[in-house]
């Protein structure tokens, strides 16, 4: 049993290392005993995402069945039943160690199921409803692992950081999501800038954007920055051993928006990436920052 648990944690770490480079770098700044639990959460969320996004050649019903079958194994494990799975023992152990809220995991699985049938969102409130399960609950899952001197005060900033990170991904990955038949930028925002889905597809095909799409992307960047601003007060509330990690993740994900702006909000010309030299510099600076220091908020910060 112990060998199965160790193997599950190792598998989770490998998924994190391979697919979440920015976040993985940040977790290197955590104490080892915390790090494995963060890997377990990442592995769980990543594997569910893989079921949804890497099985597109299968009929929708079969994809849904795969997600349901895996979710059922997870839920059985939550109820103490033996679980025959190479990954799930790690997250089940992490949930037990920190007594994580089971409702957060149900909310996450609900959002993953939405990705099987929902291809666009009419309003930002609709998108927030999706991101509540796919992003905000990740923040609240993480909070007990990171630790905080004031968990109640840190909870909403943790949720906001989940929103900020995911909206950053949606902005960066417009082209990839189009390839999967999805748009996460709300329909009302597209209409606001007179952008259609066909316009986005044309820009994807051309490998470059247009003026009105640039304006749309700039608007979404500003919206994401508002979530970063709302998240910033929570980082100094974390336990001292966790602050360098989250300062690094905060700065590097925010840095993706800087890269989008630097390429004139053209998300089709290339995938925005933070250069390796800057990544190392950010991590080093976070390690040298005194705990409790307020976080520098990126860009303007109107309400989301």
C-alpha cells in the first residue's frame, strides 16, 4: 500500500513537472513535505483535464463515460473504498491529511463535465460560474496546504488568484482553445469589440491578429489584472514557508500578461511565454523578499 502511495505521488509530480512548468518552478520553493501535496492536487486536476481535452477523437458520450468512471473511482476512494488507480491514492491521501473540503472537488468535477458540452459562455458571470469550479476551488484546496495565519481572511484572495491564473491561461491559449472548438472569452465581450468567432478563426489561420481583436485581448488582460489585485493581499497572510512559492507563481503568471502586452496583444503570432532568465530572477527575488511584504500588483486594477 505504501509503495502504491509513493508511486502515486511520484506520478503526480511528473505530471506537474511535464505540464505545469511555471507552477512547478514555484513549488520548488516550498518545503518538501508540502510540495508533494501540491503535486497531488495538480496531478488530480491535470488528469481530469486530460480526459476532457485529450480524447477528442472519441464520441462525446464515450468521453463523458470516461470522466464519470474516473470520478466514480475517486468518490469511492473518498468513502474509504480501495482504489485501483495509479494517481488517485496521492490526492485521496492529501485530502485526508488536510481535511480538504469535499465540495470543492465536486465543484471541480462539475466544471470538467461542462467542458464536454459547453463551447462558449454568453456573459462573464457565466464564465465565472464555470471558473468557480475549475479555478476558484483550486485556491481554496491549496490554502490548507500552504497554511495561513488568518485562513478566513486569506480565503477570498485565494479564490481570486485562481480566477486570475485561469483567465491568464484563457487569454494566452485562445488559439489552442479554438482548435478544441471552444472560446472562453465571453460572447458579450466579443460583441463589445465587434469580434465574431469567425474573426478569431481567421486570425488563428493567418497567425496574426487584427485591431479589434487586440482591443478585446487588452480588455481581458485588464480584467485579469483586477483579479490579481484582489488576490495580492492574501499572499502576505500565508505561512512564511509558503510565501516565496506563491510570490513566484503570482509574478510569473502575471508575467504572461506582460508578454501578451509586449507582443501588442497578438495571441495568435506566438504563445506568450515568460523567458527562462526572468523566471529564475523572479524566483530568486521571491526567496530574498521578507515575509509579510506586500505584493506588487501588475497593471491597472478596475473591478472584475
